[in-house]
C-alpha cells in the first residue's frame, strides 16, 4: 500500500493550507503502530519490482510518500522516521526548493538539548542541503513532483476578481517564480494587482494554457478601482469588454515545450543534485493528460501517481510503466463547508485500517463525517 502525506506538524500554523498537515501526535502514533505491528516501510523502487507480483499484496509492506517538499518534512518527518527506523519518499519541485545552504534545526537538535521545541520553525520549504542529508541517509528518497506545481488558466471563462484571496496565492508563483519557496512565510498578496481577472484554471500538466489579453487585464484593474464594491456588476462589465479581447491559447508546440520542461528538467536537476536515477513522478494535484503521460514515459520515469479515471492509451498498453495508486492520510475530515481536525490520537491508524479494507473503520469515518455535516447544517 502506498500512502500520501504532505505536511506534518503545521495543522495549527497560520497558513492557508494547514489542512494539508497531519499533527505530530497523529503522525508519531501512526509510526509507532507500524513498528508495533511489524509493517515494513519500503521505497518506490522495491514497490515497482514487487508491483507485478500479486502475492506481495498480502505482505505487510507500506510506502510512505510526502508531497511538495515542505520544511516540516526536514524539521519533523525526517527525525521521527529515523527514530523508528522507517523510511519514505519525498516528491519535490525544484522551483520550490530554497536556495539557502544553511541546514536548519529539527527535532534531532531538540532531542540533543541544543534548542527548545518551541524555537523550531517548520513553515516553508526545504533547501538542497537538507534534501541531500535526507536522501543520502536512506530515510527519505527524493523523487520528482515536476518543476513548477503551477496552476494555469485553461479557458476564457471569467470566474472571479482578485482582491488578495488566499486561494489564489498561486498567481504570485507565476508572477515572481523566484519567490515561490517563501510564499508561506511572506505576504505576497501585493505581487498581483487587485482587480486582476481570474479565469477557469487547472493543473499545469493537464491543460492547454490560456493567456488573457494584456489590455483586457489592464482595463479590469482600472475598473476595479471604481467598481470594487459591486462584484456582480463589475463581472458583468468585464464579460462585455472581454468580447473585444478574446486572448489566446498556447500552440501545440508551446504546450509540449512547457510539458517537457516540467518533466525532463525536474528529473535532470534532481539526478544531477543527488547523483542517482530519479524514476518516479508525482503529478501535482493529479493533473495530467495523454500528452504529459507520453512525455513522462519518454523522459524515463518508471511509474507515476496516475489514476484510472482517464482512459490513456499509452498508459494502458505500456506494461512497464506503472500507476502508483495512493491512499490519502490526513488529520482533517473535509466537508463542503470546512476542514475539521480530528482529535483522536489514533486517527491515522484508523484511516490506515480503513484503506486496508476494514468495514468497521470505514463506517466510523463516514459516521463522523455525516455528524459534522449535520452539525454544519444545524448551525447554519
């Protein structure tokens, strides 16, 4: 079984995506469970070798994967995995890796009495020095998450107007890519002019990019200054103006060039940095299509985190290229209204057992989620 984590220990931090984080208590309780129940944590290379052998499905082997390269993976995850003699895989985007070479403090320093736990700073992204130590130790194996992790517009349908909303923080990643590693710890709202029009968007490796007309964007920003208090009216005006400024979509050639950069360049950079073969790819947000899958095969990846929801010809007929089916692990139950933290220390253990097929634990999860939805409705 392959499990998907992102962040650890930042569930209460002042961060828009803190719901991606599992608590330290949950994570360490789960690690203790794996050790107690004699589960073996393996890396993706062993998973790949075993994936064609159906008998191995009954063995107590688990792959722990961590997406995005958050700094807490160095501060918390690496020390805890090392403590319990466990290992995992960390998927990183080179564009998000910090340039600093200073190795920052982590839990190991706390255990040695060099620093107080309260002095640890887990928000942000890892740097190359920290990644090198984790990879060379054999505790966390570095693999590719593509280059950028970007979102892009994919249609000329106007959806919203930017006025500093946290869920559009990715606009700053595109505007100032060199500041991407710091988007969690610095205020980047001002990187994008208020009034910037927002179009339908999606994941970089699953779409043809749309570019709005510069003059339309400038008009939208100017109109925002006078009409910002009436969003509905402003959107109506902009939709009428948009008819004269249709924008454009990237060509087939440009789209393929962009995909190649994402897939080939990330692999090349990581292989050069760590002097090893990088064979496994995690699609950011599960965004991919026929072209990006074909290019990932051409790039030399052995497997990726694709799911069967797309009928992809090359993925289905290529027997050597594997899908990595992953099961999400988190400290929150998400409803249509909010993300709800679960206090039970053994919650990840329960979630794991649910993924393994336990009817009891699946029922417990859905009962809890239903109760939260009912409470939300009552409070409304």
